[in-house]
């Protein structure tokens, strides 16, 4: 029996659900019961009847499932980290709120909004303050909700997504620790200074290169890209939105996509191995942590669970789950 068959056998025996983020390796995607972006995976895995979830992604994603469904066992083949999520923790959150208060901004006038790319302790802090989680696919809808509260939005950890949302809504934004105190006090959206290392690879010069090479090319990017890149692109959207947009283009349309390499490569295969779908950067924009998980890792973690020696299982305190769930449930309600 080969490795894939062994995993399938264990999956049946354990009544497990294997889910994988779009950025995972092809071999993992092919074996998963379901693949999607952060929002799709949180909904599918937490709502599934299976008590055991094998989550192929990065740690904050597995945590989200555990928060929404505390009674499920959530194991991860690799406890891979997200570099953006590691840029903020609960202590940095507290320091940021303290800084805002020192500028004369009252706590009751701060609405915290965290990107799902954050760890459970940050989501718990946000939930305790009455805030909300968002993903790139529902960010605009939730951002509009936040604006209607007439409070200052503290958006974390991705400064690019926060600034792009502010620009799209015609609101003033600032970056904590980068912008001046006056700029922070006078802005509608205050962004934490975090970013995605992969999406920072794309530049306006990349877009100019492709536009010069192909007159009618369509440029598609993720909103985690720098605002200058998003402004110069033809379309900006979440992973799922990018897949839908590109798949609905005419076959002869050339398109350059600014997001993780594995997804762009898979888009090419999905659309008949087209030779007119390009990666927007000259270097390979591959997320190293998303690519950690192998089929061997999937098998090993499931075998250990079956033998009563589980590891890489997501465990959170009841207090963390309670507060973080407020923010996640608010997201699901609004989206």
C-alpha cells in the first residue's frame, strides 16, 4: 500500500476530515476532502460532523477551527507559523492600545478589527473589546460595518490590507509606529505595522514589465499587496475571488497574477494548462511555511493519533476560546 492509500485508510478508520489551504503543495491538495481559503476552511471544518479535523495549513487556521468547535480534535501535520501572524501577539496588542490612549483616543472609541491571519490570543483580545475578525474575502463588508460605528478602526496585523480598505472607502489611514502622532489621531483607520512576506514581493515595476510586454494583459493581485500595486492592478481580491475571476476570463486573455506561486501554478493547470497565465514577479513567490507540509507529515500525525499518542494538536484555554469566539462569530454573522 502506498502512502496515499495508507492515509485514505486511516482517514476512514478515524472518520477524519482532511482540509487544506489553497497554498499547500499539490500532493496535499489532491488528497484533501476540501480545500479553500481561510473563511471557507473555518466554516467547512467547524461545521463538519467529523470529530477529527486534520488541518493542512498554518497554525492560526487550525486555531480558528478549535475556537469555533472546541469539542473537535484538530491536529496539524505541521505546526507551521504565518510570519504575519507572528508580528503581533497579545502583549503587542496591549501596547498598541496603550499608545492610542496616550494620544487621547478613548478606548470606547476604538474598534479593533483583526485579519484572520492572527493567533488566538490576539483574536481573544479583539473579542473582549467587542471587535471582529475578517478575511480578505469578507473584509470590505465587515469594514463597512465597522465604519458605520463611527469609531476609529484599529486594523491588525496587515497594514496593506488595512490601508487598501481605507483607500477604497475614501477614508484617512495611518500606520502605528510609522505615521506621526497627528496623522494617527486624525485618521479613521489606524493600521498595525505588519505585512505578508510573500505579497510584499510584488511591485509596480513587475506590473509595468508585463504591460510593456503584453499590451492587453490583465493584472490580478491580492489585497495583501502594497497599495501602490493594488492601485496599478486591474483586479484585487481574495484567493477564492482570484480563482473565480481568472477562471471566468476568456481563454485567450493574458493574465499576470500576484499571489502565492502554488495557487498560480494550479490556476494554469485548472484552466487547461494555459500558457498565458503568469506569475507577477520575477522571483518565485512561494510561502515557505505553507509548503512545509508533506504527505509523510499527514500520515505520521494521523498514525500517532490512531495509536493514542497525538501530537501537533491544537489546544487553547477556555477563556481564550470564549473571547476569540465572540470575534469569529461576529465575522460569520456579518459575512
